[in-house]
C-alpha cells in the first residue's frame, strides 16, 4: 500500500506539521497526548509507514527512557509519563513529516509561502546538507567498526567517537567546496517556479486530520 500523504501538496503537509506541534503543546493531560498518539498511529498505518516508524523509534528508545527516568526522579510518575508522551508525539510528528516530504518539496512550498528564492535556497541546501552528513556519519562509523572500534562502552565510545570528527569535518569541507562551485556556475535557478494550491481528495483528508489534531489538543 502506497503512502497517500506523499502525494499531498507540501504546503498542506507543512500546515499539518505545524498544527500537530501546536496540538502537542496545547494538550494538558496524558489522555489527550494518548489521543494524539492514536491519531499519529492512524496516519502511519493508513500510509503504510509502520516499518519506517518502528525502525526510527528504536533509535530514540534510550533517549525516551532516560527522559522518563529523570522526570520520575525529579517529579512523579504521572508527570514523567506526560513528558514521555509529549516527546514521543514530537518524534512521531517529525518522522511523519520527514518520511513523506522531500527537501525539494519543502523548498518549493516555502517559496510559495512568500519566503523568497534566496531564503528558500538556503533552507533547502541546509536540509540537504544535514541529510548528507547523516549518511557520511554512518559510512565513517561503519568503517571504524570494521577496524574494531567500539561505541557501546565508556570510555571507548568517547575516544572512538573523537576519531569520527576529523574525517567528518574533511567530508564537510569537501561538500561545501563542491556546493560553492555549483552555485558560482549558476547551477540553481534564480527563481523557484510557483504553482497554485489545489485541494484534492488527499489534501482534504490531510486537512481533516489537521483539524482533528487541533481539536483534540485544544479541547484536551
């Protein structure tokens, strides 16, 4: 089953992302945050993104567990659970937006919203560089692991982690130089083409989820 949300206009998806964040911070009870989690679950399931969700959430389990423990020690169980689900929903909202929206779509959408081509280009390139650094980091880390480096115990993880910084910095400088050459050669258009927003069936479904999230957060 394909993802229908990927076909939605990026401007509508940006509004969905903003609305989801607003609903999360409007929520004042654990039940409301659980309701928002269920809405996100419905969005992931209806788009066939369960595997993406589970694979990404595994990386955040230590962070979520540590947050719960710290708030449990600082406050109480109910407050710790509230913070846990607020963080979880923020992660769910971000994963949904990132997995259904490309950097190019974000750039065109931001330009259509009136940010201007220069700001749009800067943001688009920033998003692209972050993605590139993530891939480079994984490649360098795999190379270090193949040489016997360990990242699961202290202090080896700190010492071996420092070995990742230099090659990652060198790759970053090389990428910046290539990007500078591309810009100087006018590899990017001076203006991004604009298109009118059309509300179709998929956009209508997205807006319905958007309104539902806001209502749940506001009423909760």
